[in-house]
């Protein structure tokens, strides 16, 4: 028998009893005798039995597409800051497709401080991270601005099949790329960039409120004085 | 002369007024404020992040680093010298040991979680206020932890067992025992127990019971502060 002691879609704190009986939940919870207790601050969803994190730093996962910054140039590649506790390695072979002679200056491809959209190919148990720029859309990001958001809010910013970010792109005319690690690249007209930043910050703040798409749509309509198509 | 009434009119098992707030330092990964009477503590958590110097790194799990600091103007009016001293170093260490049992840092090898505790105003019970603030800040930082940590100082003034000694009681002219404890409210474990003074076995039992009750109250305050942080007023 399972009995949830917490209301659906409410916030639980570490150690709080979520349920009694032999219930299971995906996410950070642990069993203490007859009780299932939360092991983190999160949002409990009883319908699909999950405990969603609300805060915390990014942890690299294999397959994530992230925006990272070049922090060091080595002989055989680049070291990138991933906005997490661990830096990533971009080997020369994964960074450029053309032939590079031995001892060539690698800053001609990616210099210190450049932002790169890349994909994580492997993460070891010691959190050594390998990335690649081979793949559709992966490239160096030039121009525009980078903003940082809570990494757990990224799915809401993207929306289902990219609807949310698509809406912002269309309303502001900016090019936007959202990295899984919470860094977002925005490029467009300065005023429109600011509007996009504002909108994204609004989503980040209100991400767990129902009717988010509607409120963002009306916000964008008010700001741009145009109708926004929600696809 | 016996101690019959507390100076501020509290019952012997009553704490000073408590206030808690989460998310007070925007740039930190997690932060909290905790006030009990005239003692206030801010805690900011950064990390897990890259750890330097490298010889401190642990390839098995992340480490926790605490720093307790009283601000220069925080004491009685006598300027507290900035920078660490023996006392702050000890409190940093016991704070770390009080918090570590609830944390699970296995997911973050070679990294560090930094906890900074700053006290703008102190009047007894500062390490306990610091621990209470730090545990909320750690939860706010989204770390995996089994429980929150609550802490309170209990003790004996003359022949009375008391909860939450204030500075007048700490400097009471007679026998005073000050016993700060940190308790995990759900798992019912003690992670910090220090004592200054003396106490009998029976009294210790009684006074720990009182601490347990007080910690339950603190836990409720911490819990509602954490929940309040994420509640959005419907626009």
C-alpha cells in the first residue's frame, strides 16, 4: 500500500516523509523503515512519481549539448569550462575536421575566452569530460551575448519540442541557443536581446507555475505589441 | 541566591524569537539567513566546484569546507579582529563535522562545497545559529542530503535546566553549563555536542530531551522558510 503524505506539486525539503508503505519514486529519495523520505529540496509530482530538483549546479552527462568557454589551449586540444565543477577536454581531432600540422597554433580555431557549442561524448566516474564539435549545429559562437540560468529550468525554457524558445525567437527576432548546462547564447538587435533576456529570466522565475506558456505569450505580446504565434 | 526567573522573561524551555529566510544572497548557489534573538547568521554555499589546491582533492567523493566568521562589529562593542583565530577555526571544524553526516557528496569526486558563515551580530549561541543557517543554505543549493540539521544550545544555570542561553546567562555569576547540540530532526541523531561546565548524567538526559523539543520547533521554521522561497505569488 502506498500513501502519499504530501500534496501533489508541492515542495519537499530534505528528510521530509514523502510516502508511507512500499512506494517507489524516481529521483533523490531514500527509504527509512516504513517511510520514504526526500533526499533533496525538490518539487514532488505524484502523478508520474518524480521528485524534480529546483536548484543546484550543473553536472555533466553524456549526450548533453552544452555551451562552454575555452579556458586553456594545449598541444592536443582545448580545455573548456562547462559551468560545473568539472572542466571538459576538446581533443584536436574532435574540434576541427581539416588537417593540422604538428605544433600549429591552435588559437586560430578556438582562442581563449571563445564560447563553443559542443556535445558531451563521454563522462568517466571521476568526471573527466570529453566533448566534440562534430555534429549538426555544433560550432563556435561568435557575437551575441551569453547569459546564465538555473540548469534545472532549461527544459522549461526550451519547452515541449522547443515551443517556448521558438516563441521567443519569433517574437524578438533573435537567434537563441540554449545549452543544457544553463548557459544561453542570444544574438540579435540590442533591444530585442534585452527583451529575450527578460523573457528568459521570467520563465526561470515562474517555471513551476501552471499556465506558463500563456503568461509568457501575453508578456511577449505586450512588450512587442505584436501577436505572437504559439506553435 | 537561586536562579528563579530569566532576565528576558522567557520560560526555562523557551527559545528566543527565531527568524529564517532562504535565498538571501543571489550570486551564491544556496544561501540562508537565521536569527535567534540578537544572534544573526548568514550562510552562503558555493559549489560543488573545482577544488584547489589539488592535494586536498578526494577522488572518492567531494569535500565540505566550512568557514565561520564573526564580523568586526558583531560582538559586544569590542572590535573582533578580522581573519581567523583559534576559536573560529574550531567552530568551522565542528560545523563541518555537524553538517557532513547528512550530505552525500559521492556524485562530486575531486570537488568542493564551500560554506561561508558570517555573523553580523552575536549574542550567545552563534555556532548553533550558523549550523541552522548553513543546513538551509545547503538544501537551497540543491545538494543531496538525508536531513536538515538543527542546532540549539542548552545548559544549566545555577540549578535550572535551560534552553537557548543568552549572554547574560552565559556570564551568570554562579554555576553555568553551556551545551550546544546539533540534532537531525527526522533521523533523530546528534551530530554536534560540546560542553562547557559540568552536568550530571540525569540532568544531561533531561536537557537533551529539552534540546530535542526545541529542535523540532526550529525544524518547522527552517522547513517553512525553504518552502516559502519557491512559492510564487500568482500574477
